[in-house]
C-alpha cells in the first residue's frame, strides 16, 4: 500500500505495555544514588493513519528521575496521548512541544513517546533513525560496562562482564572514600594496568571530598571522573577540572538549558547525554550538536535501557556530529538482563555496538510483546 504524503499522516493512537525484566544479579549496579535492581519500564507503540507504527521505551526509575512504568503510563494515558493523537506526525518537534505544554518535567516519559514518534517518522521515510536525525556520522560505537561492589561481588561482576566481551569499564565511587580507594584498587588489579577504567561518583562527594578523591584515586590511572559533586555545584566541577582528571557531567545535564549552564561555567570536559534525560532522540542530537560546537566531548550514558532504548541510544550516538572515540559510551542493552524485549539482539560484542541498517530503530519486539501491544501476526 503506498504511503500518503507525510504532511497528511497523523497519529491515531498511543498504546503502552509495562515490563519488568530481571536484572542479572552478577551485573547489579550500586552507586552513590543506590542500587538499580528493578527496571519497571514501559514500552510505547504509536500508531499512524498510514498504518506504520513506531516504538519507544520509557527506561525510567524512581531512583533516578522520579518516573517509572506506573507514572509514565498515567501521564501518557491522562494527557500525552490526547495532546498528539489526531495531529500530523511531522514535524515531530511540534508534537514534542505539545507534550511539553501539557506535562511538566517527566523527561524520560516524554522520551519514550518521542522515540516512538521518531521511529514511526523514520519508518515512513524508509530510512534508519540515524539518517532521519541527520546522520549517520558513524556506524559503530565503542562501549563500556559499569562495575560496582567490593571484594567477591566486584570480582564476580568483572568476570561476568569480561565473559560478555567487555574490555572497557567504569567503577562506581562517591560512597565513602576509604572504601572507594579499596574498590578502585581492586578494579584496576582485575582489569589490568592498560585497560580503560573510568570513575562515576553520581554526585556523591562534597567538593572537599572530591578534591581528596581526585588525588587518592589518581594513583590508579582513571580515564575520567563522572559527576563528582551534586548536580547544582557547577563551580565545584569547574574547580576540579584544574586538578588534571577529565570531568564528565551527567546528573548536571538533563535538557538544553542545563547543557548551556555547564558550558558557561566551564564545568566539564565532556557530557554524558541520555535519550531519556534529553526528552527524546531528536533533542539528544540537538544537545550533542551544541556541545560539539563548543568543544565539549560527548558520550551516551545509560539508565539500564532494554533493547529498544539501547537501539535509540545507538542511533543518537551515530547521528551526533562528534562522539568521543576514546571514552566509550554506555550502550549496554540486553547484557544487563536475563531476557530482553527484542526478537533479535543488537549487534554488540561488549566492545562496540553496530548500527542496524533497517528503517526506524532497525529492531523488532518479540512477537508476544507485539501481541500484547495489539499487533497480531
């Protein structure tokens, strides 16, 4: 069936499905903000008048953003769906603006819907999402795995990550400096002297503690320190940059206004962008473009996305004008779970993730999940 002109294609429905995959216990991530042991996520299906669907994922946790499948489903059914149903699918930015007009904050929830809209738009064009986003600038992205815990737990986590193929890592710190030193020393011993190893404090240090941490942990040759102090302490992050260890902003940057504030404060050497924090793939690429234009390095961070979310991360990473090649991104996807939502996994060997070449996200949900979203074979 020929697809009508894009300007006549409208959104006809939004459907959702809650999923709670089991986190692999050996890869459980614990940091200064707590332990990510549940992923109560929401799958999103956007239907269009052309008969072409798009899919997205709300990969939100109460621990991180104050959102999860329950809050996301309510927001979508109560206000977001009615704001976009019946509206033209292009430009997607207009639909994103309509969502902003009816719902404050809730970046991860909006990102799930926005991803589905962008996926449908790219499928209508019959091009990969990265192409619809202005790329691709690359077709594969280097990746890393987070490590946490001490003693045997850390050893088990590293072993599982290494078996999965990972060759670059970051270790959670920012909990208590003495135990952080022990953890980083053990991690460096486990991964070897020449392996990429970054530090992620999740804003857990005070500025004074962060100064001491940079000095004490620098002995183990870390590649970077991510979000050393609370999100609002941009002056502290700027000061820490002078100590010689690259500083990555994560919790400090959700939307474009946050990014501009970090740039003005010269608070970071690089920024960890999320599809979820940004509010969707289009906005994530826009933020990556601004960051690159001002000399700020870019990598893709993670909230433990499932396969749909990881695919969105990958398309954004490949569409971004600049991406750090020596600082791997966190496109982990199905590695974190006992089971994933995709019929076929992303092409990822733990060292790099490869861009799918199909239209839209280039991935498909498992048949049983499609059935629960109202699609029969």
